[in-house]
């Protein structure tokens, strides 16, 4: 079975907002309490608590005088919180995420309904006291609803993420078609080479325009007294600026990723170490603003949905230092060098255009080695320290083994 999530805007009434605030508070309190129980149990016994063991605490807490307010929260919301905590621990032990953290009231709030949510007259009907909430459903929700997560953003807006179960299997993966290599950068956001031409997509620098407004609002927030209503209002104004920047960034990345997915069957990108790159304090703000990781995620799920392929090559592949014509590799290529001439064949290269051509050729080579295997196995085959200046076989020559003649159509 396949799953798909749709995010919709919610417009709860004042009464529903109060109920949701209670549910947020109960879920947040239980998460922190359960996390603390897990930590204390592990320190005392060396073992963790299971999902069923944690849920056994809930009936007792609802009967105690100081925590009887937990009974006002829909029971499955608290049980879903337990499940999410157990999942967070599993992701930590399997090295997919960091250790679970305690939740604070000032951050994003969310609760999850694992079942019994329905669409009624263009609204979402939730079990328990919340009832029918007005919603802006911009896409039809006709499939089976699995879970629904209600979130309140720091700006005060409410959203619901509706996870649906789709009928039918995923489309079969196919590599027959155009191949595009993408070099991600800061001067230009994406440089795309499809074997015929090289296209450059500008970096919009989403934070540059509202940065002055953001600084002004942040200074006002810093002057407000902690715990006051005026500070809460100022915090929401700052959050709205951040939200607007995030929305503009996501809109740009969604549109560009959709365009590239529609035009190509295979897309090749570098596996970038963004966390390591932001340690450079001179580039940290620009790298965080550009959204490379989000862009690759958008490409990944859109390609997978259509049976297309994403290939991630090793981050150490010398895409910028390798001549795309004769495959000569220069020893050094500082960031300030934007164009260079190959000392072997004499061809003049634009740094980013040459890199995108090399990324595309390396992706084709990986596909020819792996057959129809994609994405996850690509990095293991790519040389860890990059290729040397002498190559026994041109990456471009392997194109015919992996991709039919339609690749060269442009």
C-alpha cells in the first residue's frame, strides 16, 4: 500500500481553540513525563520502557487528584503521543535521529488522531470534544484516512496533516528517458545539464528582502518583559515573518522541482554535507537560506511517485575539478575560481556548468554499473576519494548501456 499526506489549513472557533490548547498541553505534558520515566528507568535498571508499559501509567494518572485533568483529553491522542515517543527512541537507536528532547510551550504544538477522522461537507470532523472544524481542503481527500496531525504554528495558525492510504502499488521504476545532472550552489541555486544544454536557475535569496523587517521586530521582542502579553504578541509577529520566508522558499522549491521532474526521467545530484558546511560562519546564513536538503527531498518523493529515479553521487566526487571533455583532474579549485581552462585539452569551462556535466556523467556511470538499482546504492559504487585524472573509460560512453537513444533528444 502507498501513503500520501495532504496539509490543509484549519479555522477552529474560539471554543475549539481552547479545547485544542488543552489537548496540546496534555499531550506535551505526557510526552515530557513519559520521556522522564524512560530516562529514570534506564538509569536505574539499564532497560527502557515499552509502549504498553508507558500506556499503563495513563489510567493511574487520570485518577490522581493533581493530574485528573488528563481525562479531559481524548484518550487516543495520549496513546498516539506514547507511540511517537517510542518511535523517536527507535529512530535514535537506529541512528536516524537525535535523542528525544523535552517539549516547550513556546514552540510548535501538535497532537495526532490515529483514527476516526472524517471529511464532512468540506470540513474535518474529529472525535471527542473538538468536533467539526472548518478547513480549506484544496485537494480532494477521497482515500482512506489513516492518521491526522493537528499543528499550531508559532504564528498562531492551525494546520492538519492528513495521511491517506492509497490503493494500488507504486509505479515500476524506469530509467528510460532524459538524464539531468544538477549542481547546487549559492551564486546560482541550480545548474542543470541534460546532455544537450546547461540551464541556470537563480538563487532568490529569500531572506535578503525581509531581513531588515525581521531584525526590527526581533529588537522589539527583546525589549518586552518575559511572560507579558505584549511579549507574546511580539513573538507572533516575529514568527509570522519567519513563516512568510519559509512559505516563499517552499513555493520556489516546489515549482522548480516539479519542472525538473516533469522534464526528466533520471535526476543526478551530489550528496551534500549541509551540516558540515554551515560550520563556515561566512556562508552559514546563505546555506541555511537556500534550502538544498529540502529541494532534494522534494525531488525524491516526486520522482518516486512517478516511477522516476534519483541518483545521489558521493560528495567527494571531484565534479568541479574534473574536465568534462578530456577528464583531466586539476589538483586545486578554490571557491573564488568561477571559470578555468583545462591544461590538457585547452577547453574553457564555466565552473558550475562543467560540474553539472560531470555529475550527470557520473550518474549515468552508476546506472550502467547497477542496472536498474537506484539512489541508495549509488554512493557505495562512486569512488570515495574521487576519480584520478586518467580514466580508462569515458563516463559518457556508458550512456548507451543505461539509457536508450531518447536521452540525446534534448
